[in-house]
């Protein structure tokens, strides 16, 4: 079971990296959503995947039955899912607003913050100080 | 005293929530934020004093004993960072009273700012590695809200880059935490210190360590993971840029130092060797990037990257003196760097430009501002007797003591190039006559001028005080550095003496 999940994590990670490397903001956002699911799956498998007993403590006992499943990774995942959900919602709005204002989804064409090419030729003269 | 620890996190977060409910009344929002900021400064001061007199302070949240519950820990390093955060918070709030006034298009500033301060303090004070991840996410959302508020094109463009790389970083951090939990079965950092020694597959541990280096490296903006920083830091309002420049990357460095002194010390030659190369390349690329730009805030953004190199260098050398240097460097740098952004913003408001080609005449028209620029700028370059000189001296002395002569040479050369960059700003922006094409902006009212220059004067005074009397800060950094190098005190404070002895004995048997 662990081997299957390990391969699945690998395939998902590769797909999300592929998506994130595309020159398209929408695909990038989808890639980020996928990569956060991959991380969740990884945490899930870190708790062990054998068909174990539920982590319940029988009456009169102080510890769960030996070999019980570890419930903590699922609690961690739950937190991570909630966080990635809200971040994903934010990202969708950000991508949409960016598309509206900059009228492109190609990150290479977004040069509002770093308008480098136009200035590149003139840097040298100013860097030398006032002549 | 446990309320001090919780208060440092809860007060700013509560104020952020209150600020959101006061959204229509922007004047009220400002005053609530200012009062909370001053209160936070009080709590942070009391926290540092308590830690200084009584030693490491620990709170088990909800009464669950470590390692099962979430632990909050304040040692000398983290409480000093909380105090610096609180100082930066007050300075930013005061500066923003003029920079982001009630007519500004930036409608939401104070609530996310308070959330950011709360999250940063949370990251400094937590003793639980998953909790650290959660604080990173809170910090990310708060900083994104600050970054895009106003909605200019450049801001959205910068925010896309910032969000993209930061989210990859937090995902890698989450994966690293998952793998680490799978190997050790614990999330408490003190407990992790003991348990990683019992992990059989030390090679796998190094892989996880690399995941942490990449994740914190993106957050700290080290080479080659820094591209989000110069793309985004110059786009929002100056008050926002300044608090980002002061705090955010330093949280990454802080976490890196915490994790690589407390948890991943199994193969120092490998992990810290990578960090050493990273530190050298970060210093050089940052300062060269700065030399190629002409816009004030973009120059300063690249200098953040180059200075991060010095801090990582302190960690990479991994000697007591080097860690003392790293702690000293971080504390001095936060104040200096945020102050430089404040000065850049004030120069833009008072002289009408932030580009070296169109800026000019600041020295003649605003002599006070020019003098105030001099203090942080040449402290950054490491000129005695300013604070940066002592910070650089400690780090370079540590690298000489470790016989890493090449990195000491790099650090010195980068200091010289920083000086070149600051001189370029001085000559082009402050000294030369105002270009005829640049119109002089309308004069600010006396109150607004005081609100802009007040925080700059206070931070410059702190820089000067550290430079002239480095003793107290050095003592603090020394205590923090020695605590970091000998984590047994930290572990004992969190887990209690008996637990530590039992597990320590277990570790010896396994070895």
C-alpha cells in the first residue's frame, strides 16, 4: 500500500511541477492546488497505511489497543487542507484581478513591477555618477 | 508570567479582528492600532526582561504536557526578536499615519498589519514545528493582503510572483514536516532534538534537511531562490515595504537558525557546507543586483538579499562566535533596513521622486533627512562606529577563526560594494542638483513631516546607540548564541529534567 501511495505522490508532484512551469497563470494556480494535495497525501502516508485498529481507548484502559492507527497525521492534514483551501480561494481572485488589470495570463508578459528591458541600456551612464 | 508569551501573539491578532470590525471608521482603526502597538511593545519589553533575569520561559498551551500539546518557548533569541518586531510595529504604525492617511486608496492597512505582527511573533515563540508552518501561512496571507491593497498594476504583478514562490515554500515545508513526523513520531522541536539522534536512516534525514533549507531559503530570499523579493518589495506603499524589508525575510533566517541548531545537527559538514556556499553566493549576487539598479527601493531590496548572506554565514560556520554574530547581525539589520525604506519613502514624499535619475537636491533642501540617511546607509555598509561595523566584525572574525579565509574575503568585498551602492545613492539622489524636469511636490504640513521623520529619527538613534555602546546588545547576542549552540537548556526547559535524562540515556544506548 505504501509503495502505491509513494508512486502516486511522485506522479502528482511531477504533474504539478509540469503545470506550474507552463507560461499560464491559470495553469500555475491549478498546479499549486495540486501540489498542496500532494503534500497532504505525503503526510497521510507518514502515519502508516496498514489496516489497523481505530485509535480508541477501551473502558478501564489508559492506552489505545496496541497497533492502533496514528490519528495525528490526519489532524495535521485537516489543518493543511483548510489552509490550502483559503489560500487557493485568494489565489483565484488574485489571478482573476491580475488578468483584468494586466490583460494577460502570461507571466512573461507581465512587466509592470519590473520593467527591465526598456531601462537596461541606460543603467551604465547613471551608475557612473554625475558627470 | 505565562500571559506574557500568549499576550505577545494574542494582542496583535485580537487588534486585527477589532480593526476589521471598525472598517468604516478609519480614524478609529488607526488609533486602536497605535494603542495596541504600544501595548505590544510593553509586553515584548517585559518578556525580554523576564527571560534575561529568569532564563527560558515555557508555556504548555491548554495545560497539555510537552511533547503532546503545543508549546510556546521564549529564549533569549526569540524574545529579542519579539521586542524588535514590536519596535518595528510601532514605527510602521506611526509612519503610516502620514504615508497611508485616511484619504489613501489603501483601505485595509492596520488589520492585516496587526495580523502580520501577531503571526511573526507566533513564529518566533512557537516550540512546535507544525505550529511554525501554520504561523508561516498566517504571515503569508496577511502579507499578501498588505501587498495588493491599493490594487495598482505593479502591485498585482509583484503579488503574483510573491504568492507563487511563497506557496511553493510552504508546501515544501509541509512535506518536510510530514516526512520528519513519519521518521520520529513527534512535532515538538525539543523532543525532535532528542529523537532525530535515534533515527537509523541518517541519509533520509539529510534529504528532509534539504527540504527545510529550500523552504526557509525561499522565505529568507537566499541565492538562487530570491527572485520574488526584488519583484514585489518596491510595489506597495512605503510603510508596507519597510515592515516587509525589516521582518519577513528575517523570520525565514530565524527559522533556519532554530531548525539547524536544534534539529538537523547530525551531519554538519554536509548541511552547513551547503549553507556556507549559499551564504557566499547570496552576498555577491545581492550586492551586484543592487549595483545595477537606479530606483531607491529596488536598490535597497537587493541589499536585503546581500545582507541575508551574512546572517546565513553566521549559521553556516556553526561556532559559538559565528552564531553570536548572526544574532547580532539580525537584530541590527532589521532596524537599519526598515529605516532605509522609511528614508526612501520620505525622500520621495519631500522631493518628488525615488529614481536616482530624477531625484536630486535632497541635501540642499532637506538637510535633516540627508543626515538621517547617512546613519542607516553607512551602518549597512559597516562603517565604524555604526552598528553594522560590529555585526560585520563578529561574522568576519568568526570566519577567520574557522579558517574560512575565502568567505571572509567575500564578506569584506561585499561590504565595499555596499559602500559603493550607498555612495551612489548619496551622490545621485542627495548631492547633485535637482534635475529641472522634476517638479517639487507641495510642502507637507508640519504634523505630517513629524510623522514621517519621527520614526526615522528614533530608529537612527537606536542604530547610533548600538554603534557607540555595543556592550548590552553583544551580551544579549552572546547569551542567545550560546543557548543556540548548547540546546540542552532549551530541551530541559521544555520537556522537564526527568524526561530529558530518560530519553538521553535511551539515545546513548542506541548509539
